[in-house]
C-alpha cells in the first residue's frame, strides 16, 4: 500500500513539474522587449506577434511602427465655404480669400482705389492698377507730354521697269552691256530706308531680262541677285510680263515658261490684280490678245465692273505704252492698245496707267487718264523723243535719267514722284524728284 502511495506521489510530482514548464512557455509574451511609444503593446493572437496600438489622439508613425505620433485635427475636413472664401485650418471658419473683404455677409473683391485724389492732365487718365497717369486713348507720349496721335493713312509703293541688260552682236560675237539696275535698286533701298511710310510693294512694268527664254537661266540668276536686297527687306515684288520675257505658259521645252515658273503670281499670272491701300492694281499682258471676246479682256471687264467700295483708284500696269513720244512712239504695238484698250479704260474710269518699253520717263494725259511711261530701271536709255503725234498728250519727257516712280497714297489723293539721277552720274548720286503728278479720286 505504501509502495503504491509512493508511486502515486512520484507521478504527481512528475506531473506537477511538467505542468509548471508549460506555464512558463505561455507567459513569454511577444510584447516582452517590444517597445511602444504613446501606445500599448498588443498581441495578434492568431499570428502570436506584437504590435503597437496607439493611444487615443495618436496615429502610428509612417516611418516607425513602434512610435505613435499625435494626430493633427483637420478642422476643415468636409468644410464647404462660399465663393471667394477659404477654410481656416486653425479655426475651421470660412474666411475671405486674399484680396476679398467681408461685406454684407459675403466676401467681395477688395478695391483699392489707387487713383483716389490723383490729378492727371487733361490728355491723361489714371491707371487703376498702378495709380499712374497715362495717355488717354488717341494720345501718345512725346517728350513726356501726351499729344494727340495724328492718324497716318499715307502709304507708298514703287513702280519702275525695263531694268534688263542689252546684248549686241559684233563680228559674230555677242557682247552684253550690263544694265544699271543695281544703281536703281540701291536708290530704291535708300527710299525704303528713309521714306516715312513703310514701303512694302514694288511693281516692275516688264523687261526684267534680255532673254526670258535663256535656257541657262544666267540672266534670271543675275536679276534675282540684283533684287535680293529688296526681297531681304521683306518687299513683295510684282513683275508684269514684258516682251523680253518671251513668256509663253504653254512652252514647256524652250524656256517660254521661265517667267511663270520663277514667279508665284496671283490668278492667271499673265494678268492679275491686287488691291492695296484703296487702289486696285490691274497687271495686264500687252503681248497677248486684248480684243473683244478675248479671255484677258473678259477678265479685265469683270475686274473693272466689280470694284469694292473701299477702292478709291484704279491703276493699270502693262508693258507697251499706249501713248508715247519716245523710241517706241510710232510702234504698231500701240495700235490695239489705243483703239481697243484705251476706250475701255476711259469708259470704266481707270485713273492711271503705267507702261514701260520706252527707256525713258514720260507723263501724258489722254481723255482724263494719266499715262506714265517708266522705263528707266537700268536698260540703256533712249535719250530723245520722236517726232510723233503724241506730243499733244505729253506733259513731261525725260530720256536721260535712270529712275523709279514713288506713289504716295493719302486718302483721296495719289502723288506720283519720278525720282532719278542722270545716266552719267556715279552710283552714289542720290535720286532726286524731277516730275510730280497729283491725281484726285473721283470715286
Ligand atoms: Fe520692252
């Protein structure tokens, strides 16, 4: 019996010893040695891991899961403010935005009257943004004083022609006599640089090169080199077909289409129109048919019958002169121009015609139309008049000056100034006015 008691006690002791070891393992919590700042350590029973549960008002630091940081209270969360208001994060109130003030329970733009008590001159007004006195509309500051702006409605364009070289044949050899075109271009550049008006357009009444069909393009290359300074200044250059261009748009093999390939002109390119500064410019081709029923004449009638109301003048430009006492004064070229074209221009009220072909300057008046021959662009000058019947129309002839015509348009008036220099003058001689023609609008 005692033996069995000892066995039972021994088993109990053994049993108790084993139970005590198990209890020690359970007491070793994951929170032991697990630090938590501003928080309490908790055990995730399922995972048997520790974690910090933040105290009220704290949130776990994004960078350290052992530390809880104080939670900022966003008083503006879900706060709706009115227009021109913004929520104050410290108070949670809706305050006026910067630049606005509370007025009648609404935030209105704060107006600071910088011009209050500001005294400006009669031609000035106060700038509410700066409080400075500035010129009123229609006035400009000159020498620190606001003066009325004088509207500048004047514009200028240049028309000239016959700038080509000249070729002669001696004993079977061709010789080129260079034109004085560079001298005329230099004078036009000076005009552009010194004229108070911004000159943007130049018309050439034809004979730009000796032979427009030149397959080598040498003459054209020279021409474009010569006008390059004008093009570089932004000038728009309108050429009109002369007889030396030998232009034939259908001649694609013999250089007849050179003119049309080298320029990008309006409409048919043979004849076209541009409206500038209240003037309708009509560029015609006097080498081709202008008789009744011809396409060119039909086109011309259409342009003359449909003139916009803001057009004050109509100017036609073509190469061969209708009236002239110069070298071509008795040419058959002008027969059709005089018998067919001139009556149409008179009937439709054309104001001015510019021609070339004669290497001279001439102003003629026929049936109310001012005809200007301007062929002094650089080709050998014609020097003298012929004894032909056009003397009755001639107002002024000048055959010894390289020149260009400067047109100045001022409202209802066009002033044409022929400006040139003697053919024997050196290249630096300034071009001076040697004829002035004034034309009034009748529209
Ligand atoms: Fe010509």
